[in-house]
C-alpha cells in the first residue's frame, strides 16, 4: 500500500478530523500552512540553511548525510509529540513539506515504523498553495452580503450577533487580525502573512454553496498589511449594501470599548497618528499627539472620526443601500434581519 496520497484525499481526511503535520522549518510554517496543521519541523531554520548550503556547494549525498545526523536525535521526541496529538482517532496523520520530498517522506516513514498510521501529501504545501490560488482565480462561491457604515458603528458586533443566531458569517477582520483602520492592529496578535491569510479565507469561502450566501463586512482591498484577492473584493461590491447608522457618541463609545487596556497601548498610537500628517497637516497631528499624551481618549477619538474617518468613508457611500438606524436597540436585530431578507430577494447588480 502506498503511503502517498493526493491533495484531494488529504483534504477529505482533514474534513474528518485527521491531524495534519507540517514538517517544514518554523520560518516556512510562519509564512503559511494548511489551516489547522501543526508544525513538527524535521530541520529547524538554521539546520535547513546548513543542509541547503551543503547541497549547493558540496553535493546531494553530503547534504543528505548531514540531514540524517541532524534529524536522528529528534526522532523519538517527534514521534512522541505526534502520537500524543493523534490519540483517540484511527485516521492517519497527514504529513507534508514544501514539495512532498524527503522531509515529509522521512517523517511519514518514522511514524509508520512506530506504528502510527501516516500518509505523505504528494506535491506538499506547494500543491496546496496552487490549489488556493486556483480557487481564487476560477472557483465559485455563494453571494457575499455586505454590512457597511462609518467607523465605530459596530458592524463586527452585529455580524457576531447574527452568527450566534445561525446566520452564515465571515469575519474578514478576524481572519486578518486587524480592525481595518489606521489603528487596526493595536492590541491584537500579529497579522498573518498574505499567503496564510489567503489560506484562511479559502477555508471559509469554500464552505459557501454556490446557491447560498454569507454575511461579511465591507472592506477596502487592503486590511492592514494583507490584501483581499481581486475576485473576492469584487464580490463585495455587487450586492446592495446594508448600511448601519449610529450617533457619533455611540460610535466613540464603541471604539473605546473595542480597544481594551487602551492606556497600556498609548505609545503604540503615536506612529499611526504621525502617519496622518500628510492628510491632516502637522498642526492637527500635533494637537492629536497632545490629546494622546493627556489621555483625552474621548476627545481624540471623536476628532479623528469627524476629521479623518467620516470624510473618508462617506466618499465611498454606496448608492444601492438599505439604511438601518441602530436605535432603538430593542428592534434593531429584527430590522437587520429584515434587511438581509430584502437583499437576498433581489438579484445582485454591479456597481453597488
């Protein structure tokens, strides 16, 4: 029986709950991996560089011999780590490296020798990456119904409430670890790299049947340092928008609640405020820095809304929209649900 499987077989095992093991170096893993995979590196970053240099400067045989020397002491701990995560399932472990070469083959064989069922992914992560890119270029998914509104209106909050009620939702900002503004990553974990963001987005979009839909927040092409694939961004433009309205005071309150431990983040606000100098002028930016220094958060956020964010987003106000006032709160969810039903009952048109 072959220990090598195709990407389609690997993804089917993943759907059933199989453990996926990325045998590449930590640096490669941090760039992108198959969502849900764990990293059990055959070679660490320095070791991979050493073996690669040997391969280029001396030859394949010497590089392989050095690789064996480096890997041999690690074999028991790697097997123990994977076995502990594999406990409780009879599904084989799916192991991959970059191209489906020696690293994943070696780890797969070690596991099999230890009595742990394992399969090597043919084509490795390179094949998976090609699959993701092909999906964004040629794949199909259902309708993307879009929530929009001025900064701080609470779009993400209401999407989460809808998700709790069973509505299909994609949290694009959650996938990107970014709130989609100049201060969007403050207090959040580092953003994923572009390739990883695309893998996470693929994992969400592929679940939307072609005759189905999902709710999402309207985003610009870039969410912090990552960018939406062109066809996904275009899909966000073709439906009638659901535009949420809230008072300035309510939006400021939402923003301040969205940045926990805001005083501890004070120093991190300096750089993005200074970056607004070209748009707002040196005098205004210095005023904002003074408000920051004084911890005048209410005033700072309010002025940033009025002078920067609101003009920016009003410029992109969609012509085709259903407006929802978020007050009174008692009836807002019913009105949002009604708007979703109304959009679903209409055919998408370009130029929303």
